[in-house]
């Protein structure tokens, strides 16, 4: 933990070093082998491609996170978010740490957090959503490495990310082979409508990966976008739409995550 906190300010430098072929291949094998991580869009910005009259019948993206919490026998919550703690975050709660699921959690050092019930884990997810944090879920070998647990295919990570401190802000600096392992949720698309006035609010400390820019007085979304939905929440004109294009998005996402990790 001490090493991570001291090294955190230099994370972008370390990320750029992965573009060196030999070093990048070694880092990939040691820290990211077989990883598959998905950003879960914020519930309040999602629109399914058909209208549902009863709001209570709407299946929200957070249901994917809840599914894995409900099916797992092992739930672990970190005492603090290591990213926000290392960056001395002033805007989001430091005490809302990651959730880890799976048998490998039995080996996590008890000084780092605590084993919790299914109900406590679900409540933690709810609090993170209310705080404006974005969920990121999947197999992440780096977590198994620094936690010194394994096997890594029995550890599922659920990060609760803020836009200012999240480790994955390094994605644009990482080698393309590593950064491609952190993706949008299946079936998600992001678009800018004619309501955009080019105010630029979506470009200032909003996007995790700086995927939004203003070109000729209009917001443009680059292919770096991971579909988290934060740009849509801050837009004063509701000009950025995050749309789920297929109503089986929950099943597709669950199937994909389940193929890489056991909980």
C-alpha cells in the first residue's frame, strides 16, 4: 500500500512506458493477462431503444453489478478507495472503496477492509451510485497482484470510480493492447445531438479518458470513449445521449464477465 501511494503520482509515466514493445509485453503478462473490464454507464443517463411505460419495469445497468453480488458467496469491501486516498481527493468520498467478489477474497489482508454480507455489498453499491461514482467491473489481474491473492480468475473487481482520481485515467497513455481490455458495456452507444452549444462543460474534468473535445463549436466523442455517461450528466442542454441499443444488454454483459472470472 505504501509503495502504491508513493508511485501513484507517476502513474501516467509508467503507463507511457508500456508503449515500449518489450516492456509493454512484460507488463501485460504480469499485470493484465486475460483481463476483461467493463465500464457500467450511470443508470440515470440510459435510454433503452424502446419506451417502457412503467419505470419500475426498467432494467438498469447497475443490475449487472447487483447480479454478481447476489450470486457470489464471498464479498469484500475495501476500507478506502486507494486511488482517491493516494490522490488526496477532495470531491468524492474516500471511504467508498472497491468491492471484491470470489473465493480469492478469503486471502485479502484484513487490515485493508472487511468481509461483508450480500446486503451490505448491495448497500455499498447504492451509496456509490448516489455519490456520483461510476462502476467498473471485471477481471483485473493487477488487483490480484497487489492484494497478493489468487487465483486471479476467482477475483472479481467492482471499482467505484471518480473522474479526477481513477487509475484508469491512464488508459490513453497505455499501450493499445493493454488499454483495449477496458471497454464500454456491450450495446452502449454515445452520441451528440443538435442541442449541443459547444459550451465545453463536458470537457473539463468530466471524462475519465479525455474522449470529449470541442471541434467547430460542437462536442465530439472520440473512440477512446468507454461509455461511462458522465458527459451526459453534466451537459446543461442534455445534448449527449447514452443509449442501450439492445434490450438483452444485461444478459450479454453477464455472459461476457462470467467467461473470464468465477465468483
